[in-house]
C-alpha cells in the first residue's frame, strides 16, 4: 500500500504539472497572438500616419493609431469589427481577451484573460542616416490563473521605415 501511495502521489503531481503547463501555454500563445496582431496592423500603416502618431505622443490627448479589432461574440457570424485605439504615450491599455467559451448547465461562460499593452517608440532617423525609421516596442503583460503571482510579461520589438516592404 505504501508503494502504491507513493506512486499515486508522483503520478498526481506529474498530471497537475502537465495541466498547469498546458493552461500556461494557451495563455502565453493567446497573448503573443494579440500583440502580434498589433504588429501586423501597425506594419500595414503608411509611415507618415505612424510618424504623425509618434510625434503627437506628448500631446493631451496623444495622437492615436486607429487599428481594428473584433468584438467578443459567442457566434462568429455576429462578430462586429470595431476601432481599437493605441498610442505612443507609454500608457497601459487594459484589455479583456476571451480565451475560451465553456458550457456549464446549458449556460455559455466566457473564460477571460486580462492583458496590459504598452506601446513606445524611438526615432531612428539621424543626420548620418537620412532614412526615416521608427523602432516600436510593444510591451505586454497577461494574467495566468494557474501561475504564482499571476502575471507574465513579454515584448515585441520591430522597425518600421518609409521604405515599402509589401
């Protein structure tokens, strides 16, 4: 019985670790996908629009970039595209991202991940290099319910120049 109890505890601990790891991976992948969506939309903008928003970062209110997002919906056919405003002010934007839809007793419940996004920029244009370019950093934090402390963070850094890439 003792050997069986020790083996059962070991297997239970391994299963709990695997469960936590899989949940963490889902949250990490979702957060990265949301941040990467911002990158893709920003890269598709004209450089002049992006640079104007960068120049207006210290104004009150800062000049926003108008990106697109889908409204949360339980039915993909009824999702609505809406404006998603971000700016270079360095202020955090708090978003609630739907991770999953779970049905319990005939009621659909949304599993939500809280996410904080902060965008900053750095003008790379110099007198010796007249090519206009911006280094853009998107810092993001996301809340993982099975992790101690709950919050994880990451960053995506990229460069947008006035040279067309598409």
